[in-house]
C-alpha cells in the first residue's frame, strides 16, 4: 500500500507529541510565558451572523481587552468533568498537588492557568451533559454562551446555518492552530465543513492520535492454567459445556499462513494454521456435543499442538497471550467454552463469565461488544470515526448498517451468547444490571481501553492475587475483504485514534458585535494547539509536572520524543484520589483532557507494568506491520483510509439526513449512555429484534425502509466534494 508522497512527508510529524517538544532532556518552561494581551480591540471584527460563510475581515492579531469574559458551556460528559470542580469531587474543600485548596464551583487548575496566561475571565455555564445533549440545551439560547461543546456533526451542521463561527476564516491570526493543520492534512480534511469556503466550525479533540485505541483484554493467568504444561489437563471438578450453537467461522480444511512477531520480539515469522492436520476446533467440539470441561480443555490443547505443529510447545497460552499470538474467533470460542466450564479451577467458584462489557447496563459500554465482533469476524465500519462508514476498495463509501456481513457477525455473537459465553448481566438489559466482574474475580475478557482496565493489576487495588494478570492481548486473525482475492487472513484493527467526534465551537450569537469575545475565544483555541498549550491540556499546570532546578521540565522518551514527567506529588495524588485512573484524575481534578489535543505521554506514565506489557506486544506488532490499521492519509487502496470524522454536507443535505430518524444519534444505533442500539439488541435477542428475520432482511430494512440508501448517497456526495477540495489544494 502506498500513500501520496506529499502526505507521507507531512504525516511524518503526525504524532501529536512531535509538536510538543524538541529533542534533548529538558523543556524550557520559561519560553511558554505568554505576553500580556493588549486592551486595544479592532472594531472592524465581527462574527458571522447570517451564514457560515459570511465572515468579516480579521485583524492582524487577536487583540482583546484584559479581563474579557468568556461564557463557556464546555466540558466532557458529566458535571464532574467540566471546567469547575463538582461538589461531589470537591466536598467541603480539596487540596491538590499544587498546594492550593479548591472548593465546589472553583475553576480547576488547568482553567485557572488559562485565565492567567490569556488574561481572560471564564464564566462556567456547562450543564454537565454529553456533547450532543449540551449543544441541544443551548441551541435555542445561543446568545447566552460564547463557546460550547457539541458533536462535530452538529457543530458543522449549525455552522453552515451561521449559528457557529467559521474559525477557518481566522487561521492567519491563529498561527499555532494553522501550523498544526498544515502539518496534518488529513486532520484538516476531517474538520472541513464546507469545501467551497474551507470553513471550520469546531476545534478538534484528540485523545491521542495515530495510535491504537481499544484492545482485547484477557485474564492471562486463566489461559495459562488451562493450556500450559506437559500431559493432560486434570481437575477435581468441572461443569459441562453448553449444547453447541456457534458454528465454524475459519476454514475446516487446508492451511493458512499468518505473519506474526517472534516470541522474543526480534522480528517477524510465518506461522501456519494447518486445518488438514488438526481440523477446525469448533467443528470437532460441536460434533462431540455438550462435554465435560476437562475434556474440552484437552481437546483444545491437542488442537493447538496439531494445528501449529508444536510451534507453541507447552506454553500454548501464547497462542492467545504471547507476542507471537495468532488466535482467531473459533479458537477464542473454544477457549471461552473451556473457561466457562472450569470455574472451579480458575476462581474456585461454580461460575465465571466469558465475555463482558465494562458496564453491562450502560449502552455507551455495551456497544463495545459489537465492536469486538467486527474484529472477530472481519467486518468494517463497526468502530468507525463517523457513524458506521468506511471506504471500500473502489473508494466508495459503505455503511456497515446496510451490509449483510454485519448482521452475519451479530448472528455469530448471538450464537456465542446462546451458549452462555457472554455475561448474564449483559444479556439482562434492565437498568442496574451491571457487575464488577474484574474486581470480583468472576470475568474473563472484554474489549476496552488498556490503561484504565489494567489498573486492577496494581497491588494497591487489592483485586488480583499473586500470579493473577489481566492484560491486553493481540487483536485476532480474521478474513478481511481488503481487495485481496478471497479476502486476506490477517490482523486488522479499526480502533485507530484520529479526530474524535466531539469538539468545541464558538457561538455566533454569543460573540456578535463583541470583537473582544470573538478574539479571546479564537485565542483560546490557538493557545490550546501551541506547544505550551498542548502540555497544559494534557498535564495541567507546571505545579503538577516534575521540574529541574533551573525550572525546566524533567523529561522521558516517549515514542521518540522527550516528554515531561509528572511530579511525584501528582502521581501520589492520582492514586489516592482516582485509584490510578489517569483520565478520571485529569478530567475531574485537573480539568485537562476535556478537549483539544491530549498526549498519551501522561497516561503512559500511569499505566501498570502489566498494562505496558500487553500494549507493548501490540505496539511491536503494529511497528513490524503484522497488525494493519486505517491510515490518516490518502491511500492507493482506499479500504485502508480512515474515514473523516465529519463530512461537509450542506444544510439542505443535513436537513434531509436528519429526517432518517432511525439512523441519527438518537435513533436505532445510539452509542450514548442512555440510548439503545440495534446491534447490541441483536447480540442479545437475535433477529427477533424489529422482526428482522435474517441478515439480508436486516440490511434491507436499514437501506430501503429507514433511508439508508439516501443517507449513503448524501455522504458520498460530500466525500466527493472533499476529495476534490483536497486535490485542488495539492
């Protein structure tokens, strides 16, 4: 796969940390001191009022009066994760690692620093909603706020109506933001809201960039207990496997060659799955019917020895957990059958849950189950950056909701569920049916973020005993239709970090006739993309960062760049107040990582040794090319291109798209906490949901009855314009 040479050169600096600091072991803090803003204003600057493209001329510099107030309806997803400290977090007063005591309603340290650096005053108007709900709360009251959160699609849609300021018109006055976009052209395309004008209606948010996001996580010690060692597996007590429902996905005969990383990580090698020698493990188990858990384990052990010609030796667990892992969906289902049938050996009880989600009663987490299904069965679009869209090999847009293979994958997941291999609480969808599986030593595997979920390995959590280990494992081998004849058996992840679906916009009505407010809001966005601003938005103020005697930052090497180390007091506080969860600590206490550009360098420092081990295996595989992923580039094979987070549909087109209510964020495919998702329901209920009798019928209902075909045409038209815009720029 080749990429456009121009983009390839620019993408060399795509890693976010590359914009944060130069090489060497020090970062000069003093260089980040901002000059005082001048009180003079340019009265010729006015925000767009009537249309998103009616933008006045801007001054040479973004000047505004000292102490200009910005009314900010901005935050992440709850009252705890806004600009100000929530009463539940602050209590009667909370002293943080900077030595300052904060109270409920006080701005968090990051935003106190923003005020000081920019010479502005922030009035927190955030209602504590999701980006979508926060925008909806204010959309009829835009004159009451100056900046607000919203989804990228809503901010762009309303920007085209003149409700949100076109910040693209002010790029010449925003040198940091402009430089970032010039260095990252695919990011620029992802936020372009109008290809005639190049309008941008929101500041993009990055939770890391150009890196894997979610990963499969597994109780490695359980796999080792079942599969490793000489001779046969024995147990004093076990259960029977359920009557088989799941059918083979992988071949039942022939051979498949898989490129994998060597066990020691020194390079790659080819491993053969020999179905002629071993058969398909699911086909064999199904023929045996409901069997004793001990028999199931020994059947899987024999299969691994024969299918891989002794490659894994007595450490068969490496098929799933090693640097040289190359497991697939069938092998996972066989393992899940063994896990669920042997709880007495694994956790000393009569019950253990196979697959689960972090919160089984939270739709925002339940959707991770169908995202995992996409990886298991080679289905694109289930973890897309925009809706369920992806590019086919011919460059046309496809929608996973309208593809038969999507529903076939969900049918396979329902079969897994029917065998009792998905947690009982996931299957019982009533509110309150969540369970702390990891904490209670009763869950085996889920698909999630590595840092937050591997924290349970830290001894301070009191969750795992000596030898117990919950770790990220390699993504599965599946047959991906990437244009290779017959499909390509390989590892591929669609969970790739790019522009997120939320951002912050400037209210045109809020800043109307007030150049100070407009310029201050633009200055805030530009500052957030400066080197010092990006450190602040990730780490919080200087007081939370370790410094040398001369005031420069103490740094460490992260992905080839020197990045700041967090202060010892910050690290201690993170564990004390947030149990080691970097994201919760940053958002709830510091006020960082709420938007703009988040470096993974802070998070990396807070990841447990076990968390680093599993993520390290995956990073090595990505670096050596044995895990493929979407590219933030224009690719020769469009199948490998990352879909832009927003496509520049016109107001008329968006009005039409919004009439397809089943396809909107509040419709049948919601990923929000209180929403409902057809894909999740089909995993639980099968085709009983919505009366869809099979995969073909399900895809047809979405395409023909719910407006899917028209939706896809409108999205395709927008992409065609965006591609033409890109070609014109180059």
